[in-house]
């Protein structure tokens, strides 16, 4: 394969020379331009694999060049060279379509990693991770609606960038799946995808979890511990439910993202990290910023590009495809010959509002497969709530799934008490099979 060709655009001869030497040592050929006009002329003459441009040019700005390349040469990754600490310019460049950015004075190690990531885009786009054992079982974004086709197109574009992405949408819409697909289809696919639920970490442990610690740095630190940022180095860090981060941690996270370094607790020096940040929450982050519950500067830093996932009720045409896919998986998991869903049951699913989205669809079908006879899911097996969807999302201050679990638990306990805890008789009284009752007892934690 011929050597890659890079375009370097900077009006300072010393910077151009430094970049030429660095890229030359990576076996990359280079062409240089001192201004916007020269760069545009060179782009017409040769086929480039990478462009590095300064923010300020004598006859325009690097943003103009980024926009020009995005329009005319969308397959060409372009990285911006910004003044140190000027995150506003970096974010502006990423929004304009830049692949990534590097700050002056240029850290050559950071530059090399950026260049290596950009050149991986020369390979054909991947729809699944390259790791063979995972590829066969890798999750897919299912659906044929216009909304899902638009999401697929957006994910493919986002995968070619290193810009932070904020994934919004209701609970159960598949935000982590979207994050995994962005990672899997991009140049970081061979790196680690590290997902963390920010609301599940106790505040006093957050700094250690995110940045790691050194042995002896506090009581209980008996060994060195790697943090989530270090674990995701070279890959992607997915911050799920980022809205749940306490404000002090938001400050530390912002600094780590901006400086691309972390300092483990007890360490004397900072450690460089190369991590792409993807984040998500079902909460209205913009509204939280207005209420001073979430830092505005961090919001703008993680929300360079927003990917909004539609609710299941907004793409009802995809419900039959999703339902049949889920049933096939449940049949395989439970060793069944095949599970079919009757017409009236499918129509009911399509009419239901799904306040819990795809996750609720999965739970409904899992229960139905357990309750159904002859591997045929009927309308009564679905046990769909009668509560209107707009009112069902939070009943008595509880999520829908918890509310339904309480009702089911009470009904089962009542039947067991009335039959003196004879499970066979209780199942008959409830109108379900013994196997179904045993499953529900286990799921509700009543089997003891």
C-alpha cells in the first residue's frame, strides 16, 4: 500500500517543519500550505488521507477550511490545531466537522495517536467490532422506520469523528447500544469500550473509580488501582446517566476531558489519556443547567453533538420486527423449538404506548413466553397494563415496572396464603402453569 498523504496548513514555518518531521517519521508523505488559498488549491490537485490545520490563517480561519473539506471531501479527516486552553475554538471546530483537535504547543505523543486514529478511517467502515468472538453476537440497531434509518446514518457519521457525543432519549430507548455502535464502527473499535452508570457510584468513591489511586493514598488503598479513564485509554468511555454526577465531580471530570490527563489519588504527576467521551441521560440536561444542577461548561463540552433516540411509540412500525427478534432470542435461550405470537397479541403490542420503551417490550415478552402454552403467545399472555401510557410512566412515584411487580407480588402471596402455600394449588387459582408460578416466584424473590 502506498504511503498516506497528509496536508499541513499553518502560516508558521517552524510549526510546518515540526509537523513534517513528525509525520515523516511515521512514513507519511506531506504537502504544506501557508494559507487557506494554497490549501484549497492543493486539495484539488491530490488525494489526501489527513489534514492538519491551524485555527488562524492569514486569509481566513481553520474553521472555514474544516467546513470546505466537510462539504467537498467528506471522507477526509481534518484535525484542528488550537491555542492552548482555547476549548471554545476546539468545540467550534468539532461542531463544524473536524475529526479531532490538538493544542499548541503540540504534544507529539498526542499528535501521533491522533494521526494513527485518523488513518484507520482509510479502512472500509465496519458495522461490527473486529474482534471475531464478539462479532457474531454484537448488538444491532433493529428497525426499518425512517427514524431508525436516520439514526443509523448519524451513527456512521459520528463514528468517523472523535467529537464528544451526548445521547439523549427516554429510559429504555437503547442509548448504550447507540454508544457501542459508534465505538464499534469507528477507528477505536480495537480499543476498550468502558461503560459506567454515574448514578451507581457512591460520591465518596467517584474520584478513585474514575481516576484510580496509588497504594497507601487513603485507608483501604492496599494496592494501586486503575481508574475508568485508564481502562478506556485508546478506546471509548461511556458515561451513562451523566446527570447524576455530583457537582464537585463534574469539575474534576471537565478538567480531565479538557486537559486529556488524569491524576490518580496519591500520585505526584498527571497521566496522559486518550479517551473518546460519549455520555447519556434520560433527564433534561439543558433544564438542569438552567437550574444550576449541572455545570454549563461541562454540558457544552460533552454536548458537542447530540444524538436523540426516538421513543418506541414514535416508531410503532418497528414493533413487529423487534418483537419477533426478541422472541427468537428467548426461544433460543430457553431451548424452545420456536415461539410464535398470535395476530391479536401483535396488534395489542402495536397499540400499546410503551412508557418503558424497548426494555419494557423485552420484559413483557419474557413474561409472556413463560406464561404461554404450546409456544404460542396469546393476547392474555402479554398482561398489558390498562393504565394509559401517558399516566403509566410513574405510578405512586415508582417506575412502571416496579409498580407492576408490586401488584403481581401481592396477588401471588394472596393465592399462596389462601392455599396454605401449596404451589400447585396457587398456580391453579392464579390461572397459570406451575412452571410459570415457579418462574415468577424466582423473579420476585419469593422462592425462599
